[in-house]
């Protein structure tokens, strides 16, 4: 009589689950690819940090010891992240500064605008980009490594690395989309009442606008927003459905940026959409645009 473990191993469902789990692990933590998309996200995050907070953290704005300490750390970390010097350390530094701004300065000291979800997203993705080869392309780290290789007479290091940080960014975005949709899955939002209230607050003043069909339009928009966010949560990670959701997702974020005060949220989401794409596919597009070889290697002239 076979042992129970042998029977379980022979069960077709178990073999299928094992294969799916192995494939998931390979995708999540074992896959390697071009570092160029990670580098572009790194540069974009640094610019987004500046866009959101640089004006508020200039040295003359808060000359207290704590304010100056925050400002110096903010600019030192983000400049290193932007130029790509000790890129992973700079990413952790930048993310830590962002979390300090979100939790301590935002919630503890009462700087309410710093407690918004876009601030948390910037801080967390800065930490996650540290888990990618974000310094192996478009960086001072890359320049120095190429110079060292030339002095030693060897080939420069490949612009490749483990991409599990990008996978975690994908998970973060899917979780974000799911819970924003879940929080709206109630009568107050789906009825259109919240959309109407937002419209009146920002565009119509104190009185209810005399717009025919406004209530019906608000209901349709509300249901469409929730449906789209659920689709983005579950569809963007997969290539087969991503092609149909990419433009609607970008258009959705462009619309809320133009119509509502969402700060850097829409731009952050657009930058992070790079994490959904295969890094080598992004590399091929960049190489074609630049007329160079893949992963930073020069293409031979065959003309």
C-alpha cells in the first residue's frame, strides 16, 4: 500500500499546484533581466520626490535643527539616487527619508498633506527599487564600473540583474488598485453621491448645478471607475490583458491629475507602469531607439 505522501505526490492536482508554485517563485525571485527599466524608474522616482517636496524643504523654509536635518538628508539622498551613485544605498536612504516624512512629520507632527497615500507610495517604491539592479544603467555607478573595466582591459559588466524588486512593485500596485476599488464598493460611491459631492466642491460652488442628467452621469462614472480599478488590479500583471488595460489606466490617471488635486500620484503611477513590462522587452525598445545593442553593448556596423 503506497504511503500517503506518495499518493499525494501522484495526485494530478498536487503536481499542477507544484508546477504553478515553482513558476511563480521563478517569476518572483529568480528571474533576471535588463537593468535599464529599473534605472529609468530610479531616475523618475528621484524627480518625483523633488516635484513633490523640494520646494517645501529648501533650507530657508524650516531652520530648526530637525527641519535642517530633514532637508539635508532629503536632498543628499535624492541627488545620489538621481545620478546613481551607490544607487541601492541611495534608494534605501531616500525611502527611509520618505517614510520618516510620512509617519513622523506627517502623522506625529501634523503635516497633513504628507500623510496622503501618494507620499507613502513614493517612499515604499524607493525602498523596493533598491532590490533591483537600478544602478547598473544610466548611472554614475555604471560610468565608474566601465572606467574600471577599461583600466583592467576587460569587458564592462553586463547591465543585468535580479528583478524581484520589480515584481514587488507590481504586487504593490495591484494591492493599491484592489483596495482603492474595494473601498469604493459601497452604495455611497456606486450611487454617484460621492462623485457628485466632489464635483460640487471643486467646480460648482455651494449650490447644486443645473446640469441635466448629472446624477445619472455620476452613477455611470462611479461604476466605471470601480470596475476599471478592479480590472487594473488583476489584469495589468498579465501580458494577455495588459494590452487592453494600459491605455485606459494611463488615461484614468491623466484625467484625475487634470481634474483633482492628487499631487504626484498620477505621475508616480505612470512611472511605475514600467515595472509591469518585461525588462528585456523594454531594453529592446530602448536599444532600437538609440541604435545600439542590447544591455548596453555596442552593435557592430554591418553596413
